[in-house]
C-alpha cells in the first residue's frame, strides 16, 4: 500500500459557518485561516497545529441538525496526550459553559465528549487502556 502520513482535515456541513468558527476558535483554540463566500455557499477553515477543520454552509441544505445514527459521520475525535491534559480540557470546557460529559473510562482509553452548535459529536481521547 502507498503511504499515508497523517489525517489531514475534516470538512463539516454546518448551518452557520460563522457561529461554528466562533465555537471552534473559542472552545478548541483554533484560529480562522480562510474564509470565502459565493454561489456554492460559505466556507471557513479553522486550524491549530495538527488540526484543520473546514466549516461549510451549502445553499439548500435541508437537514438542520446533526444525527450520529444517519449514514456518514458518527463523531470525530482528537488525541490528547495525557489524563492530566484531558482533565484540563474538562475544566476549561466547564468554565466556558460548554455542555460535555465527565471523563469516561473504556477498555481503549479515556473519553471526554461534547457537541458543537449543530450537535456534531466531538470526542477528546487519551489512549490509556484500562
């Protein structure tokens, strides 16, 4: 098989790209790197080292909320380096007023779950098997 170096980016269809960009910038520490609008819709790209998210607003989108049981994306996850960093994320999310889960333990590691303004599921994950 040819090489794959890393995951490049995720592109999400959202109801309001500006609102979503504000959320990701404020909550996950990204910065707006690109913004355009035209006949095909609105595109905002937010990023931070190792993370790039494209936020797309398409004309004529009929669904107004994300549903993880629909075919397609269930959620996306960010790797966090340690339990202490995950605990810091949890404290920051709570302080920011973001609804999130407690840190959950599974056989695969530690999980912290939250949702963006369109209800898109985001996981912060530490690979520390129980």
